[in-house]
């Protein structure tokens, strides 16, 4: 409950936040459109655009297919075995890739699947002479499955665990087993979660940048976002970059419309399982297929992370920590992360409060627009990927040669906008609960305006605000997309420094940096998760 003055302030803040988001998205897009008017594709360029778009769709489609093909049986195995030692830790482990910087994961995958990696050494022992190549389409697929298999499992598993015990009793009475049990009981529960997961995984793979940049291996394995980066960073061909950006935005829009039709299921986090009498669950040797499948899933996800740990500890960490370039990159990364997180939390808070205020006057068309746009602001930021946003700002500043403050401001803004949907998702439920619990009490006590914010609203929402802030910092620290076009000798972040080490084949230094960067971001993710758990327990 808000007073009239607080409603006016909330709505003004909401419109201001929408203006900030709108300018952050519209300004670079307007530059792309103005440049695109003069960028009609030639026949040769049209062939190039078609090839890049085809490969983007191909790798995204194959990555999605493989991720879901493996996720469904793995989720079924976990659902069939709700109690075994380490199950809770295994589900938690499947959340780690979601917060792992893509560059760190790429280094771990190279350690496992590279020419001198563990997988190729094992194949050579078995008599296979031709080594498996981590570069090209095969490497991109492995990397995408590494990230998206755990995500898909965590989306599908809760749907299976929520099936009522009566379903299993009825299935046992009817003598169902094997495929009939999957078709008639499990698949209806899996179907909607799987449909949403397909759209989400496809969009993540279609807009993947860092993994394709590192593991693509050449022009034959280039996606739209990497092609945009190459067109501006190496060729400085604005016309080609604009056309590629239009295709990327159109592709993202189509996928988002699909996600609106098949709403993405809520990622339930940890699942503790539950003992249910299922007709397809038996002990003894019948446990072996599930044990093998769960074990293979564990090895596939854990091995690259363990490889990063081992190779990182083998590096000369004292020398890296004594390098002034490392500390310069670390300070820059933290400064950008803190600034981006602060801006993202501020914008999200204004949008959430403005939407809440506008929702109290459903009959007003203007307020209905405010409520609708505030709710859609997060989705709009997902529509334009970071590389496309960066391309627009890059062209606006004429390449940013010799500039410092303008590129830094753009990197902060892009990172803040990319974190906005996740921050809003954390803050909005906390704000709604705070209004329901404390709104009338605050008004009755005469606490309004800044006094109310300082004494009631902000303290009540502090766990959610801290969770969103820490999560935004972690996302910014591990991001390469925003810095890719603007990185230089004057602007160096930890991901950019790690990418330079990989590019110059200084793998030992890269391993040490990957361990440090991964440790920092994962520590922040664990902190955000604990703050989120604290918030949820307080809401109960």
C-alpha cells in the first residue's frame, strides 16, 4: 500500500527506468538501422550471410537435440532413484555450469577433449590413431551440451518428481512397465517442461558467442554473433555487421515468440526426491542402467571443472598473482561488475515499484502501458544480444580508437541490461511480499517517502537486493561478449586477459587465470544462492 505521493514517485521512477532501458536498446539499434539502409547485400555477401545463418541454426538445432536426448533419460534415472548417497550434491553440481564463465568451461573442455586431452589419450590406448578434434562443430556441440544438459535435467526432473503417488499405483495395478509407463505416465509430465527447455536451450545456443569464438576453429564454424565481432574487430565492415545483426535479432525474436507459446518451466533448484513405489523400480542388477547413466552424467559435467582445478593448481599462481597486469584486469573487472550490478538493481527496483503502483489502477490506459512495459523490459533486453548491442555502440563511437570512458560506460550498460531479467525475477516477489506484509502498517505509522524506504522497505528486501546484486556482479565478471569489441591495451578485464593468453598459446597462464576467475565467480554464485535461500525461508 502506497500513499498518493509515493504512487507518483513510483510511477515517475518506473517511467525513468523504462527511458533508460529504451535508450540503452534503441540508440544502438537506431545506429544499426541507419547504417543498414545503405548496406544492401551483394550476391557474394548474400551467400556468406546464408552460410553463417545456416551454420548458426544447424549448431543450435544439433546442440538442443543432443542436450534433450541425453537429459530426458538422465532425468528419468534420477527420478527413479530418489535416494542414494550424494544425490543432493549431484543436483547441486548440475547448477554449477549455469554460473561458470564460458571461457573457463572452454579451457576445461580443451583439457579433456583437446588433442592432448584425457579423451584422446584414452582413444589412443584403445587403438584409435586419428585424434578427436575439440575445434569446429564437434567442439561447439560438446560445449553446448556441457552447459545445457544440466539445465535441461533441472527443468525436467521436478515435473517427474511432482507426479502423484496414485499415478504409480494405478500403473502398477494395470501392469504397465517400460515404454507404456513412459508414454502414458512420464511423457505427459515431461512434455511441457521439455517444450520450454527446447526453446530456452535453442536460444542460448543460437546466441552463444564465447564458446564458438574459442572452439569454432575457423570460418567454417562461425555463428552470427562471432561473424558480427569479426566484421567489426578485424575487417571493420559495418555493412556486413549490420546485416548480421538484423538476422540475429530476427532469429532471437522468433525463438522468444516460441517461448511465449511454450512457457519456460521454473528451474526448481535443489530437489530432494521422495520415496514413491514405482512399478519400474527394482533393486539388484536392475539398478545398473540407472547407475551407469547417472555416473556418465556426473563424469561428463564434473570432468572439465576438475580439469580446470588440476591444471590451474599446476600453474605458477604466485607469479600470476604478482603480475600487475592481473591486478589491473581484476580491478577493472570488479569495477565494471559493481557498477553494472548497481545500475541493474536500481533499474530493476524502479521498474518493479512502478509496475506495482501502476497495477493498483487497472482502469487507466497510461498506467496499463507502464505496467506492461515494466514487465516486458526484462524480455526486451534478451531480444538484443550483447554483441549486437555492442556493435551498435561500436559504430556510434566510430570504433572507439583511443577512447576510454565511453567504452567503459557502454560495457557497464550492456552488462547491466543483460543482468536485468534475472535481477527483476529475484526482486519482484520480495517487493510484492513486502507490500503485502508491511504496506498498511507503514501508512498507519505515518512512515512515508524516504523514511519508509530506509526503515521498512529496503531492510525487508535486503536479501533479495543482495542476491540480485551479487548475481549481476558474477555475470559481469565472467562475460566476454560486452568487452570483445572494446577490449584494448587500455581496457583489460579478466575474461579478456584469459582470452589473450589462450590466443597466444600460453596455456599454463591461461589455466591459472581460469582457476582464479572461476573461483571468484563461483564463490559469488554460491553467495547469491545462499542469500536466495535465506530470502525464501523468510518468505515462508
